[in-house]
C-alpha cells in the first residue's frame, strides 16, 4: 500500500526535503528527526557554485517560512492548532505547542510515519502533549472533520506549502472545507502560500548575489513588483534558470503543475482575483507583512537577514476568516468511494463511485493494475455516472491508463459538470474521449 500511495501522491516526498533543509538551517530537532527517519543529510549538499547557491537559497527560504509561521501561530493565541499539512516538520516539538492541542493533518503515509515518531520522542523526553496525527485529504471534508472530532475552538488552521500543488477545482474544494470548519469552530486560517513564489524569488535575490547588488535590488522592490522580471533584470537568464532548478528541487517528482488563482506573483489584478475567489467561497483575508514577525535566521548572516526582512515588508501572511454575508454552503455529503472492474476481451470496463482523492486513489490504482495484469489491454471504458469528484491523485491513475493503451482508447461516460470542469482545467479532456 505504501508503494501505491507514493505513486498516486508523490508530492509527500517533498516534505522530507523540507525537514532536511530545516536541519541544514541549524534546527536541532529537525536534524534529530531526520536521523531517526534515516534521511541522508549528505544528499542535500551541492558541488558546483550554482547548485550551492540554489541550496543556500532554498534553506534560507524554508527556514524563513517555518519560523515566521510559528511566530504568527503564536500571535493568534489559539489553543488549538490545525496544521494542514503538517509534513515532516518538528512543529509538534516546538516549545509554544506545549500548552496547545496540536492536530497534525497530512497524507496517510506522512501521518502514519510521523505520529509514532513524535510519540516516541515525547516519551523519551518525558513530555506529555496533546498531539495527534491524522491522515486526510484536504479536499475531502469528511476526513478533515473526523480529524477535528473533540476539538475545541477557536482554531488556528495553518497551510504551509500546500496551495501551490492544487488545481483550481482542488482549491475550490479546500476553500469550501475551511469555510465549513471555521463556521463551526471559529478562528482563523493563516498562510503565506498565496505569495510563496515571491518569497522564493526574494530570497534568491538576497542569497545568490554579492551584498551590494542584493541590497540595491531589495531597495528597489515594492509590493506590486513582478519578482520574476526583477530577478531576470538583476542577473539575467542564469538566475531564472537557477530559480527554476530550485522549484524542481522542492517539487521533486510530484508530477504537479504549478498555478491556480490564489497564487499571487505581484500584479494587482492577481491580488484582486485571489480576493474575489475567497469572497466567492465565503471567506475574506487580512494581509500582514511577514517582516512584522520574522525572527532571526540561522541560515543567513546578520546583513543578509536584514535584507530578507526588508524584502518581507512587501510580502504578506494572509489571515483568512469567514465572511458573514456569504451564501450558505450546500451539504458536503459523504461520497463513499467504490470501484468495480470487468474485462471483455481486451476491453476494461471501470465503474467509479463517490470520490477519487488522495485517500482512495491507491485503492483505485490497485484494482486497475490487478485487472490489467491479467489481460491484454487495448481499451478502457470508465463509467463516471456515480463519480462525484476526482483529484490530481485520481487523475494520475487515469494517466496510467492513458499511457497503457493507444491514443484515443480511453473513453469516459456519465461525466458530471464538476468532473468535466476538472478534466478541462487539467488538460485531461484532450487525452480521453468524453461521451
């Protein structure tokens, strides 16, 4: 099952790189956890100058995001923290979590590895904390609500490194789910994710250049700056190619297309579109410069830390709450998953029911591969008349089907409007026949 989870949800592997880079930034608990997990710190070193600079930029960026998020979490005063996703970070071990209810949510593969590890570390230290890890899919309301059973509000929901991996339909599901949770429990959702590309680009400017050039560039920044254009003007195509390599390092083999309406690179119209999207889902945002709660960074010297602080004056943490004037949400529904497969010669007939998401896609993949291994596959027909929703994890299984047969030999029928929109927005509608 672990192998199936990795193939349908490869993005969780990037979270291990996050832990390693926190360790490189000098975080003692991160280094300890990486060792206990058997992760190779040496694998994060770089040989040539460009890779070394890229590595330093990534480490500094990750440390800035993690430590500043901790400071913003504390500032909310919330007694219950819902970390979505929790990843492989050591947040459960941070001092400020000691008096809080910490609900760590991530893909099952992460939760099942991290939960026992954190329990063991706390036992070794003789500490008792209200910490629990849950396997969830952020687009699946039922899984999120189950993780919150017994929780006391108001909540501080955090997302760090999540939104950039979502398609627009997945984002819409997440926004509705967070609204439901905040309406029930109260509290806030805080995130830097909408401006994550601006954080990466700013830290690339700060770290990758001589101090004078970096300072001059940071001095010229403002809140609406197109960071990509600034970076290219400052250092040419080489800097942009290095930044692209940096993104590839963090995305790993996630097979994920970056980009949705909530990712803001600086243009005013992008910010307006993101705010409109929140309003359409019954949410509103207040923006606070990250610099207001940016701690000292162990990965940078004092001068470059101060430059990073200046850049963070123009990049915001988003505090998101419910909008009391919003239209009521429809019932989330259960949408229990089911799959049945039959073979007719070389034709595979697949019937899907409910939701195919990060939690259920491994079961879908297992059923498909078991059937495909016993036949000479030529065509796939997928009945989606009972399918309510499919996420990128489910689409990866569909892609495996597409690659297994000749072009045009995967046909979908009974596709509802929600699934049809997902197929169109992700480009899958062009790879299959939709009846």
